[in-house]
C-alpha cells in the first residue's frame, strides 16, 4: 500500500504534483522531484493536503 498526498492549492495549475510517503524517512516526497519534501506530521496537520491510500490501483481518501 502507498500513501500519497496532493496540495489542494496546486489544482489551479496545469499539473498537480503528487507526494508519496517514504516510511524510512517519514517524509512525503514529491514523486517527480524527491528533493521537495514535507515531514509527515506537517502534511497530516495541514488541511490543504488531501491524503490517499493507494492499494490495487484504488485510491481511498484518508482525510476525515
């Protein structure tokens, strides 16, 4: 299972970066540029991020 997040403010643009949780570092890293990353706790506490669980090509939103 993968945990991914998107920042809702990015939907204004033509492309929306996706961040994936790296369980070893505990950071959400941008998939296309791993140098851009946010601590897991920052993403989880920021209401502007939508967090999804990805399993068997099915995305389920985790935010409550």
